[in-house]
C-alpha cells in the first residue's frame, strides 16, 4: 500500500513540476517589455559605462 502511494505521489510530482515551470516561464514571457531599436541600444549600453566615450571618438575598445 505504501509503495503504491509513493508511486502515485512520484507520478503527480513528475507531471505537475514541468507544468508549473512552464506556467512560470510563460508568465515571465508575457510580462516582458518591448522596445524599439534605439531604446534597446540605450538599455544595452547602460551595462558598459565607457561605451558612449568609445563611440564619440570613433574607436572601439574591444577591437583596438
């Protein structure tokens, strides 16, 4: 009897866990912010504080 209950619980977890993960990922996807190219570039440049300086003088810090 205990083995049967264990199998039932295991199967429920095996079926429900992926569905919960799918729902969480789907809700994150639905809440994402869409932006135009200019806003996306500005957002990406916020991660590198010296990117604007490199662009102004025509050099590229990564490529010399």
